[in-house]
C-alpha cells in the first residue's frame, strides 16, 4: 500500500453521541494525511449487518465513509466483539473490505497483521462460546427472519449484555496472553501486530517484531499511524 495508514480502535459510538460530530470531522481531516483507514472493530456499541436496523448515528458514519471511498481512500473493517456480520450489509458501501478475524498488508518493508483482539483470552470460555454461536450462519438466518420489532428488542438485549459480561476478564491487561497471541503472527513472517479490544495503549517489543495494542479512540482520542516507510507511531486525533 502506498501512503500512510491509520489504525483506529474501539470508537463505541452510540445514539445521540456527543462525539459523533468531532469523529466525522476527524475522518475528514484524515483524508488529507492518509491513504487508508483500518478500523479494528467496535466502531459502534453494537453493529448488526442489517440496514433495516441501522440507526441515525450509524447512517451518518456510513455516509461519511462511503464519501471517503468515492474520493479514493481505502477503508477496511475488522469485526470486533460488538460487530455481527457487518460485511453482509456494508462491504462495498462503507468499506472496501470487511474481515471477520484478521487482516494483513505490507507498508514499505513492514508486514502488518491486524485483528480486533477479542480472541486473545483463551481463558474466557463464556465469550468463546458466545462468539461462535452468534456468528454461526444458521443462527443469523433465524435472527433475520424475526419481525423487525423482535430483532430490535434482541439487539438491545445483546448491547446490554455486552456492557456487563465478563468484567473480571477486563480488569487487568493480560500481557502474557497478548504476547503469545501476537507471537503466532510474528512467527508467520509478519513484523507489526496491531490489536484493539483492551482499551489500553501498549507497545510490546518482541525479538522478531512489535506488538501494539490500540487505545480506545473514544476514551483517549489516539490512533496508530503507519507511514509509507512502515514506521508506526501513536498520535493524538486533532478533534
């Protein structure tokens, strides 16, 4: 890829969100300095790949991303734990590509591997089971057959569930698990591993590369820029 690439993690926009305007303005600013955007999941508090359930704050962001793509910016989305089959509705509209688990690219001499990070904690068995079931194609088909009112009620329940489940696993940063997870990708020939999910900024050097964890854009206003030479650095978003 030629041009700088911005990696953005865990924005968690919601209805009537005071950060919506600043976020949209920041996207416009990035157009002048970056060739591509990569969202590391959880752009919204909950996002279902069904446009009939799209809410106004989502419509505003989708429209802005579609406009950026029309102007030549490449936009990629890696699904997070609050995203459900986003590619079904938004690939080709808001995004050039939507992936369920991981994404790779090369910038200069740097080989990048990126994922949301929700699969790092193999000890979180409850979430592992939920993730497999909730993204299972037959389960999704059954969900889409429900009346719209029932789907909205289920969506609200899912969103509330995601706010409260497994808080114990989020209390401390599992550095050893993150390193083990990232090391697998480093061992496959990548140089830079980019993760989100934990809402903490971490830069973990490794013998054969580097593992970085993105902070929550919502909480910190920071993102990762990888320049054309492959150099990666955290920056503050000018909002």
